[in-house]
C-alpha cells in the first residue's frame, strides 16, 4: 500500500512543479502560444488531480467488484474507508467551489452590463459618462454581443491616437475570446491551488497578446506603448471589477512596465518553428506530469485490489 500512497502524494504534489514549468515556458513563447500553453496546462493539472481523487474514492468499490469483503480490505489497509471518505469530501468541496465561482463570474458580467446600460456609442463601443477612468472588454451576455466599455474620463485622459490603441486592445480581447481562457483557468483554481500561479501568469500574457494586436492595428509600437502607459497611469486609482481572481480584461491591468518594455524592445512576435517545437514539448511535459501520475495511481490501485483478491481467495 506504500506504493499507492506514494503515487497519491506525487500526483497531488506534481502540479506545483508543472505550474512552475508552464510559467517558465510561457515566458519564452509569443503571447498567443503562451496563453494556450498555460490554459491547457491548467486544465491538465486539474484533470490529473480529479483523477487521483476519484481513484482513492473508488478503492472500496473496486474491492466490492472483486468480491472482497470490506472487512478484509480494512485488515490489509485500515485507512481505505477514511481515505475514500476524505477524497469524496474534497471532491464535493471542489464541486461547491466550482459552482460558486461560476456564478460569481456570471454575476460579475451581469453587474458590468448593468453599469454599462447608461452608456452610449456606435457599434461595439459604449462610452459611459462619469469622472471614473476605466475601460474594459465586456463579454457577451444573454444574447448580447460583447462590447468595449470606456468611461468618458478615460476618453479625456487619452489623445486621439492613443484612443485607437485602447479600442484595438479591448477589441482584441473580445475577438480572440480571451475571457473564455481566463474563465477556464479561474475555474481550474478551485481544483488545485497550484493553478493560481498559472492564472496570474495567464493574465499577463493575455494583456501582452492584446498589446501586440493593438500595436499591429495602429502600426506604431511606440504609440501603443505610450497609450498603454498613459491609460494605466490615469486609471491607477481605479478599483478593478473583479470576482476572486477573475477580472474583466482591461488595458490597465497586469504589470504595465513589463508590457511597455516588451512593446518598445521587441519586434512584432511571429511564431517560429523553434517556438512551436518548444510549445509542443512543454505541453507534452505537462501531459506527462499531470496525466501519467493519475494513470499510474489508477493502475496501482487496480493492482493492489487484484493482489488483495488473490490473497483472500488463497486464505
């Protein structure tokens, strides 16, 4: 049984290492590839954790399938039932947190739509009156298409060319559905705490992805960098709309100095063959870390029950 317990510990502990690897890999990739790498890594880490817990929860049921009396199972592994109960409680707690986080996300979007109801504009842009300095990408809700919400305070804080950068940035969030990647990773944090580090890294790379799209749209990286810096400075005191760790995506969020430095110091990022290979290898490593541990645990539990069944039949 020691073998199974070691697998359990490794399966639940490895996501911490996998998260660090995913963040390091994301830093070496173009923003688009980095975001998808982090999202897939978060999903795999959450899936591996759930698989490990399901395996533990099913130990008594596996024994019953092999027609092993529960009393005999407890003689070999006295902690079988307590461990299965703990795994069941953890999964129930994860489900409650997952549902709660989902409703918090939906509530955040609902309230954002309500606050933007008084806005006016043309097309996909809503300008909300007021002195607040804010702008964010508002995802679609209940049949309504996504909108770029900008306060009149933000409009006044930026110059004409800088406003184009702001709109292009927020439109990139909407067109590339960045809010879905953010929501998926945010939900995965309810399964394993290691995913929280991935969520923070994803937020930065989503903003970098939109920064590059905005720079390409206006055709001037210096203007884009200046607009992002000015918008962030103007909205520095603005309280961000957030639900837990799930914010509405905005040009003013994330580590702005690093984003500005990237725009000023880098050419437009084009995925090269080396970057694609690195991304593929990174994802493969994440699969190995997050998935194989869970498979090994399932195999170990199966072998343990088989061994116990042979022992019972031979006695």
